[in-house]
């Protein structure tokens, strides 16, 4: 096991600890938000859809997402392209 910092370690190529758990939780929630947006896309205005994509990405990264990425994902959803956001129960590390 390799200790990265308090609350985060790597064992057998996967992150463990409270920090890894928090990252996985954020990824899962962002995926849920994107799934919900895709289901409701036809009922949302462009601004509402863009705001929803922004919030989902911000939840995942905990930073302001690049406007180009938000616009790109928003356009894909608007065109009906399904955005898959898989979140597993373990966080792989390189």
C-alpha cells in the first residue's frame, strides 16, 4: 500500500480512503445529474440545459468547468447524443 496523504492511499492500483470515497461520490452524483438532464432535455430551455451541465461538471471537478466543455456537452445533449458518465465503486490510479 502506498500512502499519498492522510485519507488517501493506493492499493493494487486503486485509491482508498475517505478522499477516494468523496471523489467517487462526486462522480456518481454528477452522472445522476447528467442522466436527469438528458431525460428532461426536450423540456428545458438552452439556458437551463447549459446551467445544468455546468452544475454537474462543477460538482464533479469542484472547479469552474471550461465554458467550451460545458457548451460542447450541452450541444451533444441537445442533439440527442447520449452522454455516458460511468462511475464505479473503485477509483483506478495510474
